[in-house]
C-alpha cells in the first residue's frame, strides 16, 4: 500500500508544473502557458520583473470583460517583537524589551512595563531599525484575475518578463586557407529564481520592445490579505538543448529550441547556434575626405565578412592566425550581404596624397528650386567649378603582396562633376560622392597613381 502511494506521488507531482513556452528577445521574454486556474499567482521576485501591462489571455476567440491585479501579504499587526530600548542609544550596547507590533505601516508598538504605576501599557512609534522580529517577515504575492467569454477550449496566459534576455556572441577565426565564425547564444537569467522552460524561441533582428521598470505603488492600487506560499524546484537536463536553424518571419528571425531546459538564478546559459559558412577578405583601407591640402597617413586593417545565412547582431572577437587582433560589433546581417569593419591602423601601408589646382571658374549655378505657397521659383547662387589633379603614392613595407581599397569622400561642400584617370579609366571610379579604387601592391612595392577631379563648391 505504501509503495502504491509513493508511486502515485511521483506520477502526480510533475503534472503540477506549469508548461512554459518562452519567446526570448534581446531585452526581455514573453512567457506563454495554458490557463489552468484563476487567479494567477506570482511571487514578489517574479512580479518585480513582470510588465503588468502585458499580462493577458490569448486564444483565437476570446473577449476579456475585466481584469484585476491584487497584492496580498500577511499582516504583521499583533505580532510579538523585540524593541530596542531608548536608553540603549549607544551603538555598542543594546537592551531589548518585548512588545507587540500594533500597526506596521506607522511602526506603532505596545509594551507593558509593570514598574509604571497606573499605566503599565504604553503605545509609541519607533524607528524601523529598532524593531526586531521573532520570525521571518512575510513577503508579498500578487494575483491577477480575469473575467472573460470564449468559445475556445484552450486559453493561454501571456506576459513579458525583463529578467530573461539573450544576445549573440561570436568568435571569428581567420586563417590563410579557411575561416570559421563560432556563434553562441548567450541567454541570461537576472532573476532570483531559476526558470524552467519546455520549449523556446530566440527572436533575432531589429525589434522595438521597451523595458518598463514600473513602481507598482505608482500604477496600481492593491488590497491586502493573508496568503500561503508554494515552492517548486526543477532538475537540470542531462543533455543540453539544441538551437535549430533560424527561420525568417516578417523581417525577424526565429531560432527554435524544442528541448526543455532550466536556467539557474543569476546565470548566463550559452548554447551553440548553427555555424554559418563565411567568406572573409583582408585589405588595407585608405578612407579620407577630399581636401585641396596635401595629406598623408597609414591604412587601416580592414576586413569584409560575408555569410551564407542571417547573422544576428552581437559582439565579435576576431582572431587572425590564432591571435586576437581586435573586436567589433556585427550588425543584423542578411544572408550573402557584406559587412566591412576595421580594427586599427596598419603601420606597414603608408600613403601620401598631393592635390594640385589646375583651373577654377566662377559661374551662377541653379542650386535649388524653392517652393512657395502659390508658385515655385529657382534660386541661383555664385558657385566655383574647380579642376584638381590628385597624385597618390602608396608604399607597402610588408614582405607579402597586399590589396588596398581607396576611398576619397567629397563632403556636402563639393559636388563631383567629372572624373578622369591618366592611364586607366577603370582604375578609379565614381560612386555618387565618393571616388573608389581597388589597388594591388607587391611586397616592398611603391606605386604612384593620378586622376583628375572636377568639383563644384
């Protein structure tokens, strides 16, 4: 008979556990579970992370007619306590007298002193730090109740919590013959309690979801009553869950986790994601704004990343030939799209640029067409058309060949009219307001380049 009862308890206790489906975002998470009974009960730690304006019921056909939120806490009024005697004001000495807490909101206490003739019972208020409790003070619990009408057999409870969030972190390893991008999902539980999840979705992409740190006393009015407490503990899974490949959904990407797992309090839980195949390019970058004054400097150590699948934004530590060479933040990057970044100055690639004014003419230029209430009119201004010859020298101090990408950016003060090169018309090209070129240099090589630029300012 005892064996039968013990077996029954083992079978029944797991069914008391709430089944959570969680969608985890970069700054909070949406918890979804089937509605079991009302009212919903939350501990004080859970409530500190819950957005009260997000708690709702969901189904295909439901009409919520009312909703109430109530804080319930066992009152300490009438509890036996110890009070620090006023005569023991010295911090090094302490004299405690027994008493009764009459009103916890105002710290009104009652003591009985038989030495006082005619008035043995005294009532007075004390500082909170002078009250010593004989048992652990009760904590609040919060109850959410609904009235609703539905024809559906299944109704879910959904709400947002700010204690659970995730982000992607990367390790980019670059070698001469291959490149790898190690992708990890970092799920963080900031709460004081562990979180058990049956299955989850990691949501990646650009989403506008604000975290609201509400002070509940400013937004809600609560009734107080006594309440019992409950406790639940879950075992960690022996096999870590697996994050499946992401799927696109209206501009966002969803990464499913279809195995149960538990994240302990104040814990970062890292899981590997599907590793993308990446193409990496190394090059030296010379990027500068156009100026008629001579300039010189060094190229930047630049990289170009391309992935065969979506990459969620996250910090990336870069290793080149097994050495850490810097870190960058990868943006939300679509499949086959390219991302350029630089990690510092390369002292072995040096450039000098001289600019020579060939000609300059002044003319009246139709700048903008001003719009008025009843008509449009052209506005003219005095402009200058300048022709410059740019001489560029790049020197490679490395013992290997390199690729250098050159960018001359014209600010809003200049408007490019024409571009011509001295030797090769395809060596320098115009891309809107930028002059670009991809140049190759051999080991210990020095190369000179020239082109003519016509601008209006």
